[in-house]
């Protein structure tokens, strides 16, 4: 009897049509599930050094042991592949309802390799797998694709994960979406699917998930649910989403947003997100089994229809100075249907607007569009072109790093990205942990570890390597269990290592402690770094953008303050030292890999000369 | 009957936790497709409707059963199946206008909501309190108060200039 897990990992090869299932237990002992098993499969299946979009590239979808159970907020799907943007680990997750359905259909993970000759979609029904023609849906938007597949297969309950035209066109920052707007947006996972001619994966399942101690699991799940429901953060998110968090009231007190392409941290004309929320919100919606309901569903006829939360506001409004929230909704709808990462789009629009402002680019470069701040044509047309690779969009689709090269060194100096990943339009002086997190984390993300707290006179914006490690391991474990980070460690809500370990023990019948979970997290982080090292990562690759270093802030609460590159460098080295990785290169040392049970990986790295 | 299940569709977020806990309660497995409640969703409108047995006073399933295997428990206010009498003819599935009678393939029998013997799990777990199990004699009062609260606020706004200053909005809807 397998508890919690379904016990099978599905491997599909689109080049030769080979479909096979492998027992999950050959991976779960050491890598738990979700992100952990994902990185193990990726390390195993991917030939090092190949182009991220090569037909032989591998894209993995992972659920965790708690996915599909009544444990709070266990509905996320984790994607992993070599990123076409960074060339290192690409990882992104999406909420909604697809992940539990994959599990009910009989599989814990799905690994896709190869490239289909023409557009296809994978159809998994209760353990039966079919590769079907997708030429009639190629070109459709994401939600359109879901509706079409449901009609074609005759079941309105089918769950679909898909790419839009942007993914089909292998736009560097294309996203993967499920339901109406639940996106795996970062690191270019949509381009992977496009490169494989894989339009979508449809799932439907009727299989049981077995639970070892049913009464214990149910009682404790209820207890954790109740604890979360009482939490003030949950009350805020459930009622107002993040509309008040990203409203100018909050931002003008704590200054965590950047505008003018990261040059300013004050914007008096910022629109009221909360006003828009009060006027146009149709419903607060959420994900599978989740008490948070943190997403906002807007629908304005003639403008758009979108589900949004946090970074979708954060990454666009201040980035492109969108005063008119209706333009924001139109942009968000476009990004969700076309399948584009809103953070990347927002960042690149702000960058183009600065270049235009300075005359570094003109209408000649922008197909006649005046790239003015907050301008509807500039925003909507440029984004549409990015998705379709039309005109200027074809260059932009290659990513900000490549596009900047074309426009010259002045443009490159204005581009705020890390290893090609356009950064979130945040003020990196505000959250103390964000800069270090971005540089050492698994995917150039300010929220991949210890976000820290709002900086102040007593709490300079420096980051703590020790806290970063603890949080990274905690989040890696959380992602491997299938639990959403937002109801746990990231937001300080009561579904942390203790609760997760206990639920795993009750559900699986295998004893797990919080320390044990942290060990998994540590092993997973080491394997993630080993993967990156094998792909050529070394210290300095995730280089913090020039604009954000050694530049005193011109306004706001942190006026005059700056992030010093020597300080960040010192923190990065301390992080490597505490991790047990080579301080000069970031490469995990043999002793460390052996200590976390990755002897095989240590041997492999040594053989390849990556030490 | 003393209590009934009542829905507030405004509150339902479509999370499907009710389906999971219902299936575990009735089958000891976590499998929403084996639950007696199912959330019908219209994502494009943000509207979600948890559909389950209405425990009809004049139940079609009860009327159609050739073996009189279906009966009412008045105390709990529910319609139940006596599996000793049931022959599995599935006429009740055809008869129910709500689609509330379903069939469990593994257990090989028709299944419906039985209010969990007076302790409905969906009510216990629903984080939005979208499903409640309340006294039948005042089933509409909460909604009435909530609607009244909205009207009271409107009147209060209109009466701003009223000398007596009826500050109706000070009344919490949760009294």
C-alpha cells in the first residue's frame, strides 16, 4: 500500500512517442517530492551543456506527497527545466487545480523529453496516456485552449495546463498557465513547451489517495486549517488580497516599490489599487484546498478578465507607470491569454520607456510607437508584439539581455536584470533579505529565501546569510511537500516545518520530524547548486545589476542609502562558507555533498571536472 | 427536521476542500470523485456552486425506489439509504433532479449525502463558511441580517443631516 503518493512517475518522450512509468519510491526516499524529485529527475535526464530549447531538453512537472489531500493549500504544480533565460535551473510553480488532478489521474510527477513533429497535447485520463494532435488549438489563448480541449474530449471537468502564442513562439520569458490565470511565469518555462511543440497537458482522474492514519490526519488538518484561518495575514489576504499591500498608502510608508525603471521610489500619482479593487472586483478566488483565497478576479467587459495577486500588480503598475488601472487589466489579461510573465513584461516596458525618454531609442526602433510612460499603445501594442514576435517584439522576445546588446551600451546599463531575468520592480533597499536572496538563491529571485524585514535605522539592508540558508531549506522542503509557501514559512503563517512534518507522518505512516524536513531541504539545495555548477555556474554569474549597486537612492525613506557591492560580495562569500561550498566559486565541496548524502553527485561533478 | 445545510454562494471560493473531506469520511480514501458534494464552477464568471443532496421533503429518489430502501430521518432532516434493502437498480440516480444521487464504482452502490450522521464534514472544514448546518427554523435570519446591514448603512448615509443622528452603521452585522 502506498500512502500519500500515487507511486508512479510518468516519462513521456515526444520524439519517439515512448511512454513509461517509473516507481516514485526510487526517488522519494531521498528527494521527497515536488521540487526535490524534480531536480533529481532533471539532473538525471538532461544532458549537461545542451541548449535549453534543444529537442532533448527535459521539462518536469511535480506534485508533492501532500498534494490532493485536505492539508491546507496543497494544489500547486512545480515546473522545472534548464532555463532558456539563465542557462541554469529554471523553476516556476502555479496554483489552481491542475496538480491534484494529475495525482488523481495516477501520477506524482511527469517528465517530458523530446520534440513532437507537429503540435500535440498530452491527455492523461485515469492512468491512460495519449499524445493527441493540437494543430487545431495551436495559436489559441490559454483559457480558449482549456475550453476547446474540454469540448473536444467531452468533459467539462478536465484540467488543462497550457501555453499561449508566446510559448509557441518560444518567447524567452513565456509562461505556462492553468485555469483562468494561474501562472508559472518565471524563468521561461513556456518556451520549453513551445520548443517541444507541446501545446498543453490535459488531465482527469478518479483514483484514490490513501492515507495511513485517517482520523489523525483529518483531525490535525482541521487544526492547522483553523490556525491559519485565525491569522491576521490570512484575514487580510482573504478579504482584500494584496490590493492594500501594493496600494500607494502602504508603499509610501515602506517604499518597497521602484518606478522610472528603478530610478525613483516615490510616485505621487500612483493609482489606488484598492479603489479599483473595491469598484471592479468580481470575486476573491483561490486554489485547491486553500483557506487563503488570496487571488482577485476582475472582469470588465471590453477591457479584460483576469485573476491576479501580488507580483502581477507589483511587477507592472509601478514599472510602466500605469496610472489608468483599466490599462493594467487589459495588460494582465493579454499576458495571461498570450502566456507572458508579467514581471518580465513590466520590467522591459519600463526599460524601453526610459530608453525612449533619453533618446537612446526612437520611433524608428519601436515601429512608430511612442514609448511614453503609462501610455496604452506603448504598453498593449508592445506586449502583443512580444507574444507574436512581430516587429520590435521579435527582438524583445529574445530577452532583455539580447535586446539590450542590439541597442548599445547605454541601453545595457539601463537594463535591470540578473543573468537575463528581468527583475521585479521592487526597491531593493527596502526588504533586508532581498539582494542576497537574488544573488545566491536557486533562480535569481528576491523571494527565494529570507525576505528579511523592512529596512530601518536599526536594520540596514544587508541580508543575513544564516537566515537565508534556513529559509531556503525551509522553502525547498515546503515546495517538495506540495505545500504553498504563502500559508507557511514565507508569510509567517502557521503551516511550517512542524506542521508539515506531522501531517506527512500521519498521512504516510513514515515518521518525519521538522529537522528531517530541513535535511531534505538542504540536500535539495545542494543538488540544485550541483546542477547549476554542471551547467557552468560560478560565483558572479548571478550578478546584481549595476543600476542597483553603489547608487544612492534619490528619494523616499531610504534617500541617500545605497547597496554596496563589496558588502553584497562579502555576504555571498559568507553564504557559501556556511553552506560548505567553495567560497571563491560557490561550487559545493565534496565533503558537503557527502554529508547530505549526494556521494554519487560528488563523483559525477568530479568526473566532469566541475569542482 | 431540526437542522439543514445552507449555502452562501458569495462565500464559496471553489477550493473543493468539502469534496475531499466528504470522500474521506465516506470511503476512507481521499478522492473528490467519490464525494457526495461537488463544486460546479464557472471560472469565467467567478461563480461556484457546491451541489449536493437537498434532502427533499418529498424526495424523488424515495418515491421511485422499488424496494422502499430510501427513507427519511426526520430528526436529522435527511434522506438515507438502507443498503440491506437496496438492489442497485439505480432508478434513484435517474429520478433525482439535482444529480445528487451518484454511484461509487469501488463500493458498487449508489451514494448520497447523509449529513455525516449529524456532523457534516464539509461544514466543519469549509474555510469560507460557505456551507453551514443551521437550525431550520431560522435558516434565513443570517442572510436577512446581512442584507439588513447593507440597507441600514444606506439609510444612515441618507440620514446624515438628521438631528437625531441615527448612526445605524455602528451595529455590527454579527450581533
